[in-house]
C-alpha cells in the first residue's frame, strides 16, 4: 500500500450477522461487532465486493456498506474482481472449507475466516498447507486473541499478581467444536498445553453433530486442574471463565463484557484464616476485539508485523476439541436435547 491513498481491497463472503448484520443499526461511534463494521471503520481498508447466495440479503448488505460489486458465489464474482488483499469469510460453518479453497484462487495476501475452518482436522490441515504453499496468511477469528482484558489477565498471571493458579473453570455451551473451541484456545493461552483426563456424557444442545461436553483437563504438567463446565444453548448464551489463584479469584463474565475479581484478606471472624473480599466489578474490553483483529491485519499487510491466531493454531485447537469429542462418544451416545437458541 502506498500511503493511505490506496486502501487494501477486501471481499466479504457471507452477508449474515457476523459479516455485517450485527452492526446494521449500531452507531458508527460504537465498537463494531462484525467484519464489515470493523473494515469500514479502518481507513486502510475498502470493502470491494461481497458474496452471498441470497439476493435480497446480499443487495441490502452491499447498499448498507457501500459495496460496488456483489455476486451469489465466488465463481460469478471472479471475472470482474481484480486484485484482492483480504478475503473475509463469514459464511455458515459448513461452507468454510469450500470458501477458503475458492478464496485461495483469488490469491489474496490474507484469508480471515470464522472458525472452525473445516469439519475435521485433516481437512483443516489441508487448508493450512494449501494457504502456506501459496504464501497466503490464513487467520482464524478466535476473537479473544484480541481482547485487551484477557491480555491484561495473562500478563498479571505471568507477573505473579495473583500467585499460583490453583484451578480453572471454563463455562460454555453450543458445542465443543464451535463455542468450546474458543474456550480451548483461551485456555491454551492462559495455562499452556492441556491434557485430557476424563469426559462425561454429552448433550447435543444446538448442533446435530457437535455435542457440548463436560470434561476434566490438566495443565502445567498435571499440577492445575481445568474443568469444562457445560450449559445448554436453549437456556441462554454462556461463555465465562473462572481462575482460582493463591491470592484470589478472577472471573470473566458474559463472554468478556465484564470482569469480577476477589482478593484474599485476613478473616475478621476467625483468627489465622484468610477469606475472599467482596467482588469488584470492572467493564471488560471484549467489544474491542474485532477492531483489534482488523488493526493487526492492517499492520501485517503494511509492515509485515506479527499476526495472531494463524491456521496452525486452529489445527491445534480443533485437534484437542476432536479428542474430547471422541472420548465422550466412546463413553456414551450424546443426549439429544437440541432446541432453539
């Protein structure tokens, strides 16, 4: 890119909520929650085209975001497209694999895709290798990679602010490969490599082929127990993290919208004992994650700066989630309790 006169060209594949719908009626001053909202906010990018098979949705999307080119599929778009820098894939999960493969043919410098990349690990590995062979950076949107509040907690833990980690609980629902993969990605960053100890019976609470599973894991060579605690997607959205430490307890609430911390202090009632004080609530910075991701894409394109959440990390996360799923399936058949969520 030469200065700011030639923005990087973006194609958005999938014109649903994460593509742009979440920001359709939001103020430009609010943190964007979608790909289109974040790319539009950044002066270094221009959304050049969009793809969606639904003509009404696609046309409304193009009008809302000022996009000149749109088409029902990648093949129809290609002849008039010209050079592209970023393909941003926001289509339904079952289409990710095909859309990544089709995007490779456009020779972008970056493919930014929602997770999971594919339905199985072997297919995900093949996508990663195909992008690597063509010199394309494949980035997967594990959104909390760009959450400043999570970065702050990781730094505090590394610096000893909370002392020794005693245990971690990750609360989630809506499938181990879908929402659960966000939790596993987060846990890898928080406590390092994980080992699976045991699973219990699982529930198909949203997806037909992706159960939500309770599991016991360990981290740091078996010294830190990590629990995956399931909810049910029909009840409410649930993604929270609790870290029990030597010097207190820290909890990410509502997916990172807010945080709660409790520190230890001497008990006023029982001499020689320590207890936890009242909860201190602080706003989280999860709403900044999409802007953080797009900023990082820009810095990579403009200056070759490092970029997080690459395809290799997606393979690692999906492999671990698949191992949990296989262990649970070997134990019992998933309980089918799918409902609207």
